C-alpha cells in the first residue's frame, strides 16, 4: 500500500487582516506549535475521508467541508487523475474557525499529500492557485494570505499582487494567543465590510482600511528595529479600527482588555474576527505567563505562546 503525507501549519496574522483583502499590506507568521499542525496521508483504498471532525465518504461531505472537497478535486484534476481508489486521512489539530488558518492549512496539506502520493512535483505558485480557489468556498473572497502563511516557513509581509517579502523576526518579545472558544465567522465578517463600503456615501470604512495598511507598514519597521512598545501601540490601534469596522465582538474585546490590564504592550483580534482568537504582545516570559493566566481567568478556552525571535524558534 502506498501512503503519502502532506503537512501545513497554523498561522497568526499580526497586522493587516481584512485590509489585505483590499490590497493593503499585512504581516503574518507561521504558527507551527505542535497543536497547530495539519497532517494528511493519502493511500490506496476505497474513496474515503477521515479527519478529526468528519469521517465518511467524500461524496457526502457536509457543507462546511466543501472547500476541502474542492481542494482534493483540484489536485486530482491538475494531476489528471480520477477520484477513485484514494483514501485520505486528516489529522488536524488546528482549531477550525478560530482565525488560525485551519481551512487553508488543511487544503495545503491535502494538496501536498496527493502530489506526494502521485510522485509529482508541486510548484508553489500552483499550490497557491489551487488552495485559493478552494478557499473561495470557505471565505468568499480570500486575499491569499492564509494559503501563503500556512505553507510558508518564514514570516511574511504580504500585499495582494505584489512580490512576497519573507523576513526574519528578531524582536525580544512574545505573542500570547487567546482563544475565545467562540466560532469565528470569517466569510460573514469579510462580506460585512464589503457591504459597509458599498452603502457608505463617504469612504469612512475605506479610510479605516487604509489606516490598517499604514499600521501594518509601521509594524514591519517596529519589528525590524526591535521596538516592542511601538508595535504594541500599533496593535491597539489596529484593534480599535477593526472593532469600528464591526469585526470584533464582546468576547474578543473582553480578552483584549484582560491582556492589556495584565501588562500586555498591546492586544488585538487576529484573523477574520467575530469570534476566534486574539493576540497580545508581552515583553518577556514572566509577562507572558501573567497574560496567559489573565486570559484564562477572563474566559479564554486555550492559550498558546510564540516568540517573536526566530532564533528561539517560532
Ligand atoms: O479567519 P482566518 O484565519 O481565515 O483569516 C482571515 C483573514 C482575512 O484577512 C480576514 C481574510 C483574508 O482572506 O485575508
């Protein structure tokens, strides 16, 4: 029996979510903590899909998994292979619908596994093209940031249509991620901003989006110059703008406040919002612990931590 593995990981959007859909810059980091890996194996056998949240025949996949089905079909189509004799097993520990890039990571991993199974080379551009088509089902209008970051080993500065700029992180600071436990609604949140823009006589929301883009640019400089305090302030401003655009909610606002009160240099939602996760910036490991505890006390269901210094490992 031939079996092959494909992997991808979670991601954290540090700055620029939503604005990136409108061509503004964004900064995102791969998040390869053990709990954040999606791994897929493809092997010969009757068509079947087994994953942490669904076990069954691919034809009967529920709507929520239609984007995954699309990713499988696109990979097979591009390899000119029929969808038969292929069983797929997905082990994804990335919590779905939490702004951690779960749908993109699973699509990246499944595409890689299928290409490995057929011993075919997978060009990165082709991978992005296919994953972004499947992400349209999950997200409506994906910017491409999730597909890129869940398949990339380095942090990225990304702007739609522009060259991707990988960069290394050398900031002496940590990010704490807090999960509200509430399902995020990326597709609805992206659509709600589009609706606002369409209805407005004055470009109020467009201006906020441009400001989010400016903050992402500033954040890149702060990261490069190891200016954690300034980065924290930029994160606070970004959260406010995102809340004004209607994509925060009370659970996110509550965790953001708890992190700031516990000494975070800044805090904001991450990803699509309206649920899902938030991130907080901490000066050092002991601050990180304080923030984690404060988040758990304020109702976070899980917290994770990552360094912003790659030498310590992301
Ligand atoms: O919620 P997530 O992890 O899928 O992140 C969505 C990020 C957005 O900027 C809101 C949408 C996009 O396609 O970039």
